[in-house]
């Protein structure tokens, strides 16, 4: 379970953090890339997806081709805090996406609470713009099995933690950003 904090040393907003939420194919990644392009290159792209089949490999190739020059890609399915911590200070970073990261954590039996705290701390130390992409998965039906319900609940909690901490939160609908915060 992702912690609900009120008295921790990181309880305030992270002024360098933007969270972009939305459904599948809502334009989250494209919006995140556009936000970071407003910063000087190079930009870091931390990819949490894994090419476990040809369809996913094609999605990854499409994302890479769309980004073009100036991006440094780091593929890290589990240790987001380590990936961000290993970047050059001042380098803007896009994490795409928290949804796949959470799936990877659950399937690997990782401690979600500890990983979330470590991610928050890494973002706080980074000192450059960080844009997180995450799916809003709670708008549909209640899943039929326990694992899917757990994932939906954990994703909702993770999104809430990051939204509370973010300077800005956008919700993407049909390629259009709606400012939430």
C-alpha cells in the first residue's frame, strides 16, 4: 500500500514535478515530451516498459522514433529512483510510465511503499524538471479478479501520492490537456 503521509520530511510539493494522467492513447507521452522540450536538451527518457512480445517492441520503436534527437533513453523497469539518481544533475527527465512500473513492481513482489518513497526522494534530490506519465485506471468497471483489483487500487493510491506532491497535474483527454492542478 502506498503511504498516506502528513508528517514526513518530503510532505510538501516538489516544485520540479509534473504529473500527466489519462487513459490509453490519450496523448500523455506526447504532452510530456512537449513539456520537456521547453527545457534545454539533452533530456532523459526513463522507460519502464519491457518488450515481452513483438507488439510491445513495436510500441517502443514508435515512441523512440517519435522522440527524435536530444533524448537519452534509460530502460529501467523496477529501480526508478536509481535511474533518476544516476542522471546528470540538471537534466530534465520524463518517466514513461508509472503504470508499467507499478505492474513490474507487483509482478516482481517488490515493496511498493518503499519504492514509492525512494522515487519521491530521488525526484526531490534531482533538482531539474521531472515529468511523470501515468494511466488513470479507476474510471472503468470493478475488475473481476483480486490481482486486477489490487493493481487498480495501488495505481489509484500511487497517482494520489504523486498528484499531491506535484507542482502541476494534467489530465489528457483525446490529445487535449486539462489542467487539474
